[in-house]
C-alpha cells in the first residue's frame, strides 16, 4: 500500500514556526493590515486575539476535519485492500494445500499400488518355487496310479469364486442372484471405543473374497517312459484326458499344443522343465457388457454362456482352463528311468490377481473391468495369462493346436493378410512392440471374428505394453499414468522373480504382474478436503465482508462525530491558550501516525501486533475496531493452518499404524508389561479367537492364556530379559461358538519411552494339528491291520509249507519206482523194443529224473522256510570268495574278472547266507558263460543311510517287463536249452532274504548284464 499522506507531510507547522515559514517580509504587510482594520488598542487586541488564537484555531479545526476525513478514507481503502489480500492469501493457501494434498495422495497411492504389485509378483514366484519342490518330491515316488492319486489329493489350495449372476430386468447389465460382499455389521462399532481410542477410530468388517472351494493344485500327474509314452497317469477332474498318450505326438497332448518332449530329454537328474501356460482359446464377438442389445449390435445371437467369461460384463461365460506343466527325470540305481510330470491347474495362478482391486475395497469376488481398477498377469514374452476378460487370454486353436491369432492393430493386420501365411508364422518374423501408440486403431475384423487375445508384442494400439516392458526389462518394477479408455489410469508393473527352466533365461522371470487403477479414486479424499476448505473460505469471506462493512460504518460515524465535536469545541477552544491547541494538534498527529505504523506492521506479517487504545473517543473506537478485525483474521488463519496440520499428521500416523497392523494375516497382540493389559490388537487376532475387539480387550493377555497375572508376569520378564524370545507357545482356544483353534504364539519384547511392550504374534495351526492327529490315528490303524495280516499270513505259510513238504515227500516213492522199472526194462527187455520205443523209454527215465530233482528242490525250499535260524557275525567278503573259488575250480578254463569288496560283515545265518550267495553268484556265473571274458562283482552301496549288497554281472540279462516273475518258484526268463536250471534258485534266495527281514530286487537290460540288490 502507498504511504499515508500524513506520513509524507509530517506534523502541521503552527505558532511561530508558521510565521517563520512565511518569512520576515510578510510581517509589515500583516501589521499594516491590522492597523488599518483595527485602529484602536481594544480592536487591535481583539484582532490580535482573533488572528493569533481564534483564526489558527479555526484553521486547525478545518485541518483536523480534513485530516480525519482523509484518514478515514485511507483506513477504509487499506482495510478493504488488506481484507481482500488476506482473503486471496487464504484462498491461495487453500488451493495450494489441496493441490499438494492431491499430489501427495497420488504419490502415496502410487507407492501403495506399486508395493501391492511387487508383493503380488513375489507371492506368485514363491508359489511357483513351491511347485518346484513338489515335482522333485514326486520324482522320489514309486510310479503307480494309486500313489500318484494320493499325491495329488494331498496338495490342495483354496480358490474363491463369486455366486450365480443373472441379467437385470432392464436387460442392460448383469446383477448377482443373491447379494455378495462384506457384512458391514461385523465391523467394530466406533461408539463403543474407549475415550482414549476414539480419535480417528476406523473399523472394517472381515474381508470377503468370494465363495471358498478347496481344489487340488494339480489336474494330472503322470510317468513318461524313456520312449516318450505315458506309463502311469492319475487325473483329478475332467480338465485332462485319462488316456495314456505318446507325448512325442503333439496332437495327443493337452489342447493338442504341448511340445515338451524334446526339451525334457535334455534334462539331467534334479533339473526341471516348466512349460508356458497351455489352454484352448475361448473367444467372444462381444467386447464389453454382454447384453441382448450388444449381441444384436455385434450381429450374433444372444448366447452369453457360449462366449468367454468377462467378470461383471459376462459372469456366465466359459472360463479359460489351462495348465502349466512341470517335468523332471526319475532316477533309479544311478540311471534315468523316465520322467514324472505335474500339470498345475492354471486357476491357482489366476487367484493371485483375480481378487485384487486397488481401492479401499481391497478385494472383490468378481472383477469389474469397466471401472479400470483391477489386476492381471502377463508371461515373460508379453502374453496375457490372467485377465478379468477371458477372451483376452491367448490360447491355442482347439482344432489345430497352433497358437490362436492375437489382436493386432489395423496396419499390422493388413500386412498379415497380404502375406497369406498363418498368423504364428507371420508374427514370428515381425518386430515386437512396433511403434506402439494410442493413435493406432485395433483391427475390427478380429473383433468380428471373435479372436481378440492380448499379446503385448503385437498390441500396437496399446502403448502401455511398451511401458511395462521398459519397467520390467531388467527385472524391476514401477508405474506410469496413461489416458486410456476415457480414464486417466495409473498402471503398475512388476517382474515375477521365478527363474526355473526356460524362465531363467530372462530377467523378467515368469512374467509380470500389472495393476490398473482409476487415478480419480486416489485423491478423492483431497478433493473432498478442498471442497471443505473452499466452504470455510467462503464462510470467512462472508464474515470478512460483514466486518469490513461494519468498519466502514464505524469510520463514517466516527467522522461525523469528529465534525460535530470540532464545531462545538472550536468556540470553547477559542478561550484556551494557543499552546493547548498546538498540543492537541501534535497529540492527534502522533496517534494517527501510530495507527498507520500498526497497519504497516500487520501488513508486513506481524499478525500479533495490535493498536494501542488510548482513549474512548472516535480514534480509540477506530483502533479498537481495527484490532477486532485483525483478531478475526488471525484466528481464522491460525485455525485453518492448525486444521490442515492436524489432518496431515493424523493421516500419516493412521496410514503407518494400519499398514503395520493390517499387513499380515497373523494375529498381533501388543501388551503393556506395566499394566498387563492389551495396548492394541489387530483384526486377525479377533477373527482367529472368534471374539470381538472389545471382548479381547476385556479378557486381557491372562484371559487369553488362561493363567493369572502373577503367573504371566515372570514369563513376560523372561521375554524382556531375552531368555524366552521367540519361544513358541501352542494354545488351544475354545471359542464361544464351540470352535476349537490351535494357535502358535511367539513373543518379542520392545522398549519405548513409556516402558516395555510385549509383542505376541500368533498363527493358526489348527489344520496342522488336525492332520497330525489324523496321521497318528491312521498309523495306529495301519499297524493293527498289519499285525492281523501278518498273523494270518504266518498261519497260511506254515500250512502251505507243510502241504508242500508232504506232497513232495509222497511223490518221491512213485518216481523212484518209475525210474527203477525204466532201468529194468532198458536192461532186460531192450531187444524186444524198437528204436523208437527205446527212445521213448529213455525220455521217460530222463523226465522222472528231472521230476526228482524238482521235488528235491521243492523239499530244500520247504526246509529253508522251516529251518531254525542261528544268526551271528558273518564275513560276507570271505563267504563270497569261497563260493567264487568253488565255481572257478569246477570250470578252471573260464576267464572271469572277480571284484569282491573287502570287509563286508553282516548279521545273518551263515548257512542260509551261503545258499543266497551260491544262487546269486551261480546265476551270474551261468548267465555270463557265453562271454569270452566275463565280469562278476560282489559289493555294497548305501541307500538312505542303510547298506545295500549287490551281485552284478555283464551277462545275458533279461527284460525288466517280466521282473515280477523272477522270485516265483519255477519261473524262468530263459529256456532250459539256452541256460539249464529249474527256476527255484531265486525263489529260495527271496525266501531267505525275507526271513532275515530284508528286501531283494533286480535291475537289468537284455545283453547288458543284471544286478541283484539285497538288504539284511
């Protein structure tokens, strides 16, 4: 503001100073004028009095009137300008605060959604790495349909889905048949909060993800032989065919699209192959809400159930069903014998993004893609693998098994059509992410054809694809805003850090998680705060206008009073001495100057400065009115600043606190050691214990643990001292509704200025306990059944052995008779027989001898089963050497390379163990007899910490397809003409090994020798 006119002029000169200013030359003129007007002394005195006292007094009154009027106008002008300036400042502050709050909320929301995106990507990676562990575990399972089916049944996970929906009565939208969502009545009542907790008390009901279903993780488990043919398969559900397939033929695989055989043949033991997402593509010729009107516009019949699922846009459509296949080699005896595969149900991967919404709702049972708030996933190549609209998920053509044509822009589509090639061949030679821009248009022909799968590499009308690629190219994450589909959307991207198999070839890993969010939803709170601030400003503006009008009225009244006072006082002041008039003028000048200086100080920012009220006259009232206006302005400004600061501080504290407490599903309970009461508990704690927050606070920690405060204090003191940190405490909690919950509590101590706080974190282990109890019960039942079966088998074996012995013994007498009579006929009646008859007689005699040998072998086998065992320390190496020497002595001309491990000592019956070695080493001797140089090895290895002994040769070997016949009596895999024998030796060995509590098995290949492993 401009300086006051009075401030420029300074004090008005009066008295002698005025005469001095006029100069000495004017004095004679004035004297001559007075002498001419007042010739007498009385007249001169009156004239002098008038000139010296009355006239200056009148002039002073006129000047005072002019100065007061000018001051009133100046004060009115400046107070108006100051009020307008303060109002503008307040509006500017309000706009700035609102704009800054909007920006801060946008940044905070962006950070929160980026964190949500990254956390979701890491959760997907952790889930996939768990499947790596599953496939390695599966490789250790003996291949069988029952075993594989048990494995699948033991790996389940919860899935969530929405309930049934129907077309609304107006036919323009879809609505749920029954309302679904959170139950607001389950949220804590803020009115019941303690006074200390009532500030900014916020409560949410339990989250609702949808209807829960426990579904196996894997839709199929199979064992594939080295020839590429499935040998064993177990299926759950109808997603995959139960028919055994030749996986070398793509057309026999799932969706006619799997080509993993060439890759898995290159795997080494412990290495894992993981496929792409495989599934048949489901298209739609209606994009957006599937209604009768939309179907008519697209030129198709209204059949939503035959089109692809699309969340709230088509909740009754077909779902994309896919798999991700894990494969790893199966090794046995140091060699790969085949491959085990697990087909993961793709729905379990979709669950990570299908439920997420980046709004205050957090989760939803059904995605509404129209509003722009949803999450989805892409594989590392850029193909959509989880999306609210299933027709956007690329798949394979159900007839050909080739990749379905993805959605392209118009120019790329026209270039493809010009080549006449299949789309996958054309796109293989097309540069990806080619000049992506919102200016490009999608190919309408593909929409009409119903093939609109999203492959970011060729989705050139969606430049966000290039942005996601840029953010995650090196495995990172981030976000950016883009105006898309009529909305400003924040879109985030985070790489999924899973690097097994083919996914380890790119820093992006398995792929990326992206979340799209409507930007307007972020700063909704700031916009509402801005509206409230505008309301406050408007209110203050009205108050300022009223105060300004009142001030102007006061100034005008003060000026009127001043004019009347000056007029009345002039006559009275005429009799006063000139010095009183001068004093009054100087006093008036000082007060006006002080008032102007005070206005300047307030204008400069000293809002606490006030004018001194020195009297109750008009000047004093003017100063008081100014002070009241300044008080009002300062209070309004301070109140607004305080409100904004308190709101910002409260928001920051609330976000930090709730983010810490609500970030986990574990129960968190904070206990004050001094008062032995809960400081705070999270919602998970209340849900886990089936109590409300008020009930939990009322119980206190001693109520939860069912012990007295005095018993609990030393436990907490031990935690504080560090001797009991992280020690698990298992608690069985019985809720009011009868539900039993096992909780695993772990404690930590945290010190603050207020004292020690005990932080207890609890995890629900009810399912783990239930599984353990069920396992113990099943083990007890199994032991009981095994014991019963063992007793029955022992009785049956004794009866069978007794029968075999009796039959064998009784058959020996007639065989001896046959053999004896044959010899008599041959010796005494040979001349009466023809050559043919003598030949037949010799065959009868030879058959009787073989029959005798068989009966003798049966008797030996029976004796072994009945023979009492006498176990002790046996030098297996020495025993094997003795058997080898006996065989070598019988045929010294044979060249045999013997390898017998030294110092093999076992606990066994030495006689029976010799029979075992005689048969096993004898077989190795016999079946390697046709080799010019044979090798026989007797040694020991270790499996699962136990010694396993073996006899190995490089002889004829056998087909493992018939390995189950090896240890049966009279079972032979070679003809008697090729290799002599009765087929009783390995049955004898098996019985001896089993009597020692051991196991025996064989491994062989034709013409590549055989190895017999046994334990004792």
